[in-house]
């Protein structure tokens, strides 16, 4: 049996929606783009959603719109995809990293060190698991700094009755094809209740336009294409159902694997916290061996992430970072292993993966 790590869904309805937008709408700034934004804002429970061309751009433009500049520090997690930090390093922002909670993979609030240079805290809801937002918001509020969620892996996740994207001042999403929902290509979204920030992001993504031929900002060409937005509308309709399927698969993994000595499983949903298992990532001291065993059995796995952001060559070079700076993050990167997870994964496939893991530990 072959089991892939992820499997993006593209139905006939989605293809048809894209074709329809291509035939009948303006190709950029078409009606699908605005409709998608409206529906995404409603899903998150925020006043504004502004679409852009990637998750990286969502982070970059929202920070710029919130007034961040070169030399301002953003305090975030190094246990993430490199784009989390690239998004602000690209405009001269300075990264600072807090270590993570071993069992949740998200920022440990007790490790947050806000300094006078810190202008934003950016928790990453890694693998679809919401960060400890109450504590993070409180620390940020006391320090007078902004909270920007990197919700690129957490579409629809719930924390104490609110959705990711509505848990800080600004939320940033990616629609990269393997995410819990996509747009048939690259795309991203900024969510916020702040009308001024939303308006500035709208202008920054649209060449800094004040009016059609007047530009009073240095902006970017960073719009979401109409055809991609049309796919996004159809995907969004399925999000809760797909997330439910992911949760069912996570629960099946949990019940089969929970007693395996040497294998640590991700947190399960609670009354307060509903993770959406963008990735189902376990921890094992035998990362390489288990990976090779599963590979041989036709089960694709991933390591998210082999190299934490601060140890990426460019970050070492730019900031002089080295091993030992973030002990939990660094150890986790050597232990994490992502198992196959996608809504259409069958019970048989889940059983097969579990059997192969149990076989390995036997
Ligand atoms: C946590 C995280 N942040 C940022 C990004 C960047 O998103 P994109 O690839 O759409 O630019 C991604 C996704 O790829 C991500 O997983």
C-alpha cells in the first residue's frame, strides 16, 4: 500500500468555479476575490479579511500596515517554516525567538522576552494547534506590543470559542496547496478587526494606490487572482467537514498508538482547544530509523522542520546564531516525524500506517 503524506483536493466544482471566474470576471480584483474575503472573515469571526498572494505576503504586509519598520523586532517561534521570519526580515525587521512547549510545539509564554525593540509578538499555531493565546495576549498587552498570529497552518482551529485569525490583533493565513484549504495555487489572507490595518493591507497589495493613478505609498503587486479566489470560496465551504475528518483520523491514530513506548503523540482536542491537525506530527528519539522503516513500507513521512529557523544558513550568517540557543526547539527538530494526514485518508490507510509503526516498535 502507498500512503502519501498529504493529498490536496480539487473537485470538479472547484475547477468549474475557477473556469467561471476566468471566463466572466476581471482576472484580478474580480468579484470572487471580494466574496472570498467576506466569507473568510465570517468563518474567522472578524470584521475584515484581505486576500493576498501568499502566506508570506500576508505576514509581511500586515506587519508593514501595523507600522513596523526596519530594525523593529518581532518575537516569534523558530520551530516553524522559514517564511514566518523571512516575511519581516525581508523589510529589515529583526527576529527574536522564544523557545516552545515540548508537548504543544508552540511558543512557551514563560520564555517570551519582550524588550524595548520588540514591536510585535507572533505566535505560530504550528501543525494547526492553537498557541497559548491568553498568556501571550496578556504579556503583549502589558508591554504594549502587537500580537500577530501566524495561522498559516490553522484554518478553522478553535481556542476558547474563537477561531484562529481572531485570537490576536491580526491573523495571517496561507493557502499553499497542502494546507487544510487551498486556492488552487499560492494565496494568503490577513484577518483583523482593525479597519485601518485592513485598508492599508488592501492598498499595499494593490501597488500602494490611493486612487487609480495616484500612489502615495510604496506598495506591492500582491493580489489574489480571481480564479484562485473562486477556488477558495468552494474550498472554504468544505473546511469544517475536512477539519472534522482530520480530527477523526487524529483520534484513530491516537487510539492505536497511544500505548507505544518511545512514541509521543500530539495533543488531543479539549473543550477549549480544537486543533485542526494540518500535520499529525509525533515525537520519537528514533526519527531517522522510523522514517526509513515507514518509507520502505510505502508510507510517506515528513520532518517539519529539520532545521529550525535560527539555524538556517542565512540566519546563522546574518545574526550569528548557533546551536544551544533554543534547546527545546532544537531537540524537537531531531525528534519530530509527520505522519500522513489528509481528509480523504481511509480507515484502512490509517490502520496500515499504525501497523507499520507498531511493527517497528516491536
Ligand atoms: C507556519 C507558516 N508560516 C508561513 C508560511 C508561508 O506561507 P506561504 O507558503 O503561503 O507563503 C507557511 C506555509 O507555507 C507556514 O506553514
